[in-house]
């Protein structure tokens, strides 16, 4: 049966975030504050599996990370320091070194958009929930060299 | 003499672009068109040294690249396929593989902002001119894992 392709999954989606992985979120945040003048907010420690329901490559994961967000208007810079458990953050950091791990788009439904992206050869690699929303990372690494994140919240 | 630090060089600067390096601009552009629905514009071939006045690590360079821009509103995605000559594009691609090479900010004066960033340990690595503006890539790789680009044009 021929593969059914949906309309473009990110049609009219808004680019809302650029996510950096790092070995030291504090160091990267201090440099960003120096050059942008934006004070670094307090780091957020992500929840473990019990609360975040993190799935990584199909399996529950205790993936946690320290996050620091810099709001630049329409777009936020997210600094991610992997802490525990297997995750796309840690995998990417070990493979490529520090740098941009993902670009994120706000969508109406992460589940719908992730299903559609799969039809274009970009399957989910990690997903979870947080206070106020949910996310899915989709594995566009072979196509773009970075991950695509789908977010159904505008808070991050 | 203690180093004189300027105000934050990117204070109130607008994030305008995310730049990807790739070995095949056409392939990456086709995938972006599939998932965003945005038609890929014709590639642009950058000028050689005679016109672009490209400096790379202090020396004139015949650095050229094929560029394809996707306009996502405030932010453009720039796809860069290095063609000839030594460049930060080729260096980054060889070191990290495909992925995000830079994030770009629109500033009033690339020369002024580049001088200020140098004072924060982020020196120029490549610069040049194009029709309607000029750019400076500043070497923030050790701090952010990617390059910072300063642009004094809003056209790209």
C-alpha cells in the first residue's frame, strides 16, 4: 500500500525556540547574559519519569536535565544540560559536542503533528509532559543535522 | 591595563536567522519544503573574494557557498553548502557534521558590534559584503557550540 502523506505538518507553525545542549548550563548562561544583557533566570530541573512520563526511543526513561531559558521575544534560547538517564540531549551532546540540538515549533497537537512527521520519515525520538504542556522531539537529524521539537504550549 | 568591557553587544538586537551547514543544499531544502509547505527559492551562489571581500581568519579567501533561504516570518532558515575555498562553513561541517552553524542578529553596525564581542572573548572569524549589506561571523564556538553572525541588513 503506498504511504499516505499528510499536508505539511509544520505549515503555519511558529518557530518558538532554539535549544542548545551543553555540559555546563551555568557557564553558557553567564556568557549569554554578558553579550545580550538579559539576566539568566533560575535553572529548572526537569521531572523524572513518574511526573514527566518521559519516553526515549520507545522506553520509559529517567532522563532529566537542567534548563535555562532566555526569552528573546518571539524566539527563546533554551540551554539544556543533561543530568541523568538516557536522552536525546545526552546522545546528541556525546555525538556532536555542544551546540544547537533542536529548533522548536508551536503546534496545535503534538500527537497529530508527530504522527504526520513520521509519514515524512521523521519519527518521534523522545516525548514527555511538563506543567502546562507536552513536547515531542522528532528525529530529523539525518535530514537537518538537528532535532525538530513540537510544543503544544507557548510557555517555553 | 584592565580590559574595557562595553555594554552588552547584542542588547536589543533581533534574532533574524538560523544557519545550517550541509553537504547538499538541495536535499535539505526539499525536506524543509515537504514539512513546512514553503516552496524552496532558487539557490544563491555567493561571490568570490573580488566582490565579496571575504576574510577568513584574517586572510582573503575565495570562500563560496550555495545558499537557500526559507522565510519563516521574523526568522529565516539559511541553508549553506560550502563550495570553494577555506571558510567557517567548511570548517564547522568537517568538525561537527551537518547542523546549525550559526544564529544571526541584526545590528546597526557589524563593525562596532564585532569589536565589542571581541572584548567578550568572541573574535571575528569571517566577514564579507553582499548586495545590500555586510556580515561578520564571530567565533563563539567554545562558548555556545555555534557561531554568532552579525548582519547589518534585514534582507537575509
